[in-house]
């Protein structure tokens, strides 16, 4: 996770909402990228799960955007995507060819834990009570997301001992 140029002590509610919207947007896009990769690698169960996660991130983004628009109308953003990287989005190296549904769920769980850590670490730096309340709410939503992913993990069969990549041929010179 990378954060650049954000002064949490001076963060306004508008900027905090914008930041949260950008975090959800980045996560949604990453899950879509992963879903496309899994589709190409013929792992439809993992692709389906990543699309499900993308949809969840989009729902949350829309809720935050609606709240922001209600409070601040069309006021321009003071924060940008360049200020964040992988706050809630799974890391790029999480995707694997022939990824199992269990591996996809584990990647999502790590991303939700990472987002929780971000909001939790930012809380002591926040000065405005309303911003602190928003970050507490967002942090608790990450706990709920973790619970949902863990519940899905509990229902998912274990990975096979032998995996498809155990049998993949190494590239060779022609």
C-alpha cells in the first residue's frame, strides 16, 4: 500500500469521501483485471468470484459518491488516484494462472485486511470528528467484508494436493 501527499490531520470530510471513493474505484478495477485474467486462463470460478468482488466495490463506491454528492454537490476533488496505490486493491502479484476459488478468496481476504489497516492507521492522525467517524465506519465495513470472505472460504472445498501448474511444461527452445 502506498500513500503520497495526504495530510490526514488536515483531511476534510469532502476529501475523505473522495479518498474513499478512489480506493473503492481502484479495488473495483483491479478485481475486474483479475477476472479478465482468470477468464483468459480458463478458471471461471475464480473469475466469477473476482467479478463478484468488483461488483461489491462498485456498490460501495456508488454509495460513497451519492453521499459525497448530497453533501458537496459537484465540488472538484482535491485528492487524486496518484495519491494512493493498492490501499484495498489486491496486489498485482496475487493473480495466478489456474487460480482456484480458494486462492481467489484468500487474495480478497488479504486485500480487505490491508484496507482495514489503512483506515485503522489513519485514525489517530485525523483531527475532524466527522472525518474520524467516517474512517471508523469504513474500517468497520472492512471487518464486515473480511467476515463475508471468511464465510465463503468456509464453504469452499480445499484445494487439491496436486495443482494444474504442477504439470505445466516449462518453456523450451525450439
